[in-house]
C-alpha cells in the first residue's frame, strides 16, 4: 500500500501514515515530530514509540502468524485505519 510505505534502494521506508499505523499514534503527532526534525536531520524515533511499535508488532504476529512489516501494517490498518 503505497500511502503507508515505499521501497527505496530495496528497503521499505515508512511514510508518516505508515508510522502512525504501526505505532498506533495520531497522524498529526507523527507529522509534527517529523516537521520538527527537519529535512537535514535523521528522524530519530522516540523510545516510547519504539516500545509501542514492538508491542503492536507482537500483537499483529499473534493474530496473523506473520512476522513481516507489511503484514503488521495491513493488520493494524484494517483494524484501526489511520488516526
């Protein structure tokens, strides 16, 4: 689903919408953090977002039996959409 991620140099890159879905956070919170980081800095994901993401990935894995990012995205997007 191209609105959630794209493949760059063979690697998946999450969009802000994709991050919102995986982390279970409001899109505007992700966009604001990205805006504050600016275009010249690497966007560092806050530790609490990482914890949320790991928990949500485990829940998606338990529900789907799959361990890949795409499956987790589709699970959460289907369940909650983009907030």
